[in-house]
C-alpha cells in the first residue's frame, strides 16, 4: 500500500458579505460593507492509501464539498498542501482529472439526450482509453450489473436510480486511481441503494480504486467504508477505523413511536417511564435513542405497549448528525 | 497518458458537436421553427437595410454596394460566434444552478470543453445569406477576383469573427462576478448589429470607443477596407488579425479566471 | 496607515455595490449608447441625402421617431412569451390556472409592475433627452394627451399579440423560435426599426392594413403631429381601438380553445 492522497494542514477561507437588515441596512450597505472571513476547511490533515474506501462525513455546510473541490483541483487552498497521485491538483487540474472520477450528487455529467453508450464513447475519447481497456471495462460492468438495457437508453429516460448507476459507471470508466462520490444514494429506494453499494464495493475490490464517499446515510458507511473521517464546521472531528465507531454507535438505534393521545404529554410521560433514555419529539414522532447493549428495542417497545396504545412505529439507524452530537458530548477516539 | 495535440481536440470537438446535433434533432419541431425564426431574422435585417438605403444614393461617401459589402461581411463574420460559441448564452444559468462544476472534472481545457457542447446549426443560414450578399455586392463593385484576394478575404474574415467571439466571451464571463449579467450580453448583441456601418460616421470619441473599448469596428469596417479600398487602407486594418488575437487572448483569460474563481463561491 | 488595505476594501466595495445596480446601470448606459449610435447613423444618412426632408420626415423627425420607438419597445416589452412558455414547460401553468383569476389578466398584472420601472429607467430619460436635444421639436399640446391614450391602446394590442403567440407555444414547445419570429415581424412591420414613411409602395399600404403599425407607428405619428386635424387623429385612434378589440377577442378565444391542450399534456 502507498499513499495516494496526502493532505497537510489544509485550510480554505472564504470572504462572506455580512448584510445589514432592512432598508436602512441596505442603504448603509451601499456605502460600507462588512466582510466576514469564514473558514470552510480548517487545518485538516489526512493520508489516504491506494484502495481504501473512506467515508467522509459531516452535516451540511461542514466543509465536505470544499475539501473535495480542492482534492479535484477546481479550488485552490488558502494554505496547506494537497498531493494526489504525487501532483498538486489545482496546479495541474487537467492532469489530475485524468486520474480521478467524480459523481456529484444528483447532477448528472452524462449527455442528457444521448444513449448511455454514446456518452461512454465520448468519454473514451476524452480520457484516451484504448479499445482493449474500454471493452474489458464494459465486460466487467456486464458481470456486475445488468447494463445492456441501460446502454441504449437516453439519460433523459432513466429513473433516478438508473441515472446514478450510469454516472458511477461513467466515473470508473477510465479506471481512475481515485473516485469521489458525493451522496451517491440520496433519494433512492432500499433495493437501489443496495445495488449501488454492491457495485461500488465490487469496483473497488476489482480495480483497487480509492473511493472517497461523502454521505449522510450511515447505511452507506456501514456497507462500504473501512475508515471514516468526520468533519464539522471545517474541523476534523474524527479519523479512525469504522470498527471503533461501530463499537460505539453500532448498538444505538432510534425507535420512533406514535401513541394515541396528545403528543407532548405522552412524550413527557414516556420520558419519565424510560429513565436514562434520550426521548425527543421529532416531526410528529416521539423518538427514543435505544442502546441495545442496555436494553433491546423489542423490550422497550414491549414496555411501552403495556402503558400506551401505539398507533404506529418506525425503527431507524443512527444518523450522521446523531453521531456527531455524540462525539461532541463524550469524546470518542 | 498520450499527449493532447490538435488532433485529439479536433476529434473530441466533432464527437461532442455530433451529440448536440443528435439531441437537437430529437426535438424536431423546435429545430424547424427555430431555423425558420433565424431565416426571418436575416430577411428582416436585410429588408430594413434595403428600405433605408434605397432612399439614399450614398452615405458618407459609401455607395450602396459598398454598404452592402460591409453588411455581407459582417453577417459572415458573425456566423462563428452564433454557431460555435452559443453556449455562452447558457453560462449564466449553468453558473447559478451550480451545474457549471461538472465541466471542471474533465482532463481537457475547461473553456474548450464548455464551448464544444453546443453547435448552433441555425447560424449556417446566416452564413449562406452573408456569402450571397457579399458575392452580389462584390460583383457590382467590380472588384475583380484572384487567389490573393480570396486569401486576404479569408484571413480578415477570420480576424473579424475572432473579435466578435472575444467580445461575447468577455460579456458572458461577467456572470462569474455579477448578477443580471444578461444585460451585458444583451448589450453586446445589440451593438453587433451596428458593426455593419462605416465607423467614419461617428465622432472621434465614439470612433475611439468602437475601436478600442467595444471593438465592433473590427467586425466589418477595418477588415473589409483591405478588400474594398486597397489604396486607402487604415493602419488598424492591417493590424486587425493581431488585434483580434490579442482581444481573444484577453477574453479567454477573463473567462478562465472567472471560471476558476466561481468554484470557490458556488456550493 | 495601511493604504493597500483600504484600496482593496474600496475595490471590493465598488464591485459589491455594482452587483445589484449593474443591471440597471448597463440598461441605462446601453440605452444611451444606442441613442448615440442611431443619432450618428441618421445624421450621416441625412447629410448625404442633399435634402432636408426625406419621405416627408426631417432628420429630427426621424431621430425622435426611431429613438422613441426603441424606448417604447423597451418599455412595452414584457417578455410574455418567455414567461408563459417557461410556465408551460415547467408545468407551473397548472398552478397559475388554479388561481381565482383569469390567466390572461393574471399574467398581465403580475408583470405590469415592470411598466413602471421600465418607464422610469428607459422611456422617461430618453424622452427628456430627445426633447432637449431636438430643441422643441416635440410640441407640448393636446398631442401629448392623444399620445398617452394611443400608447395605452398600443400596450393592449402588443399584449394580445404576445398572448396569441404564447398560446401557440402550447402546441410547439419551441419558445425561442416562435418568439424570435414574433419579435422580428412586430419590430419591422410596426415601424420600430425603420419609419413606415420610408417603406416603398405597396409595402407601406400593406403595413397600414396590419395591426402592427398600431403599436408603435400610431402613437409616434400622433406625437410628431403628422396629423393635421382632430379627425385624422381620431381615425388613427379609432383604427387602434378596432384592432385592440379584435385581437383581444381572438386571443381570448384562442386561449380558451387551447386550454384543452394543457389537460391533455398534463402538468
């Protein structure tokens, strides 16, 4: 194994205009303006090895996409250094781009009105992929997913899941050393999520591609990543093995119930009943954070059903936001 | 990685252009109506030109056919910007929606990749119209014809086109800095319609503005002098290829600078 | 003191403050530049004509006519076709149709606010500049009252034409093509690019039987006192009124008949 990405003391600052309120404020803004410097990324360092799948987590606005933009060379750091593949990305954007693949959320990079195979052919030329490598890659794709029906469909006609799948295939087409995936499973149904995770996993195994995955979905992290890096407000909070994180959070699940009667009073009463559990009201649901090492979800539900009439219930994995909250509350490291 | 030479860029260019044509063909009704609309525009432009000048034998020492020559010349010179750089019109929307970033991840020149995405075939009608007008006035002016003249014509037509492309690039790139950049682009487009008039009708101040600040005089007037009045060429006419390259280079730098700067502010 | 710091702040301040007013600024400056170009062009044309009056119009008449036609165009253009076209494509039109208001009036009144800003930004300054520059060529009498009446009817005719064209978009989806055709036809045949007095026969007669001249030519000819007596002014406004009624009825009926199209297409 060798380091493919080396980041040292990386910082990116933006100047943000602070607007005053009201008409008087905007008139004042005409003559004098206050700028606030915001550190989107604050002194981040990490080293990523070839072939790793790294989950890059954090809430919205944490600085994830700014870091990725710097790694892909579209943004110049304010200070600190990045080396991907031994080159400085923003100085050699084009050269760097040859060795990376990017999927950015729901923004497709494929040609909207073209059948997928035509998009692939253009990419083949842009990345100067030779015929053999191209055909080998398509064969590999065929062995992993049922792409033939997709190949002759235009992107316009595809479902969101098919489009995401196609975008991921396109990102791997030139066999890049690193692939950046930004929220690849957002908005997809459970079956499609599983498909996409399987595909990413297989491509990583087969080609030893480094994958940097930003996500909100702990399910993605659980299924794919050996390592997670958590960032919040630009600062790195956590960088370690997923096992360690799982040891800490794996046992946590969120039980959501909707009892009959008034929500607030019921929540209050449940809070008294289940001492030691964190009970909150979230959108119309009473949500209970259950540590399964202390008590099973079914036990808790059973206890509740004795005293309350439960109309509806849901079970959720712990979210990134909860994890970050927990890290703040009692340091994991 | 193989070296990216001109052949590489040409091949990609035609591949991407072909995809654009294919997708345009898939909206056939739109394509046909837009083409008719474009032909309408050209005819209307010609008709208003004809109505004005049939009332006057000459303007400022420029005969009807000389004016027609300038008109045809400007139509041809404005074709490349219409056909090849039409994606500049979408730049503003791509930047605001954040879709622009997708152009930044490819191992090819950003400007090239962005512009290659759209080929506006409607501009070819304008080209045909321009060639017809130019040939007609050429014949009536009795300018004669030889290979050297043809070469001159081509060189100076290209320089004229490049100036217009540069103007549009710079205008489109303003969207990286300001909101409402549509007005800037629209303004430049409105002024290109006045490129077909001899710059001598303006006062010195505006001659200066239209030569150096908003160089529409290089779209038809200066370059066509070389063919039209070879005994009386202004020095700026001869330099127009150089000036075109300089303008283009500046506009390219502005465009690229804006593009890379924008990525910092976009989400 | 650190001067550079202040210089940077000033620069940033200028750029920032320009961001919001730049659209307006460009609009006003662009309009002024345009006036200057038109001024020089027609000055040169008239200087070469040898006579002061061409087709019954003096240089000042022509200048006022063209400049105010452009100002009227900027002021009247509501981009209705674009708005409705976009509503149709995005499906937002279904929401607007649910509003307890006739769609035709809804669209008109939602964008009527732009009349006010456009009037202040473009028409008024242009009118004042022209009145000052031409030193009293515009007479301030009853013609102003008739001019205002005529403009209001012109706006209504223009809107009906726009609305008819926008309704066509329900069938074709080609907004750009349809819009450019409309714009070209309206601008040429309404006399906004070349005064209708310059048109050769039989085109001149034909344009007077079309509704377009009622948009720009009618109010401008009233303003310029081309009509000697009240009777002929009444005839012009009467013609406008007839067109206004006819086109309003057509646009309403066409819209009503086309609404079924939306329900077929779905939202």
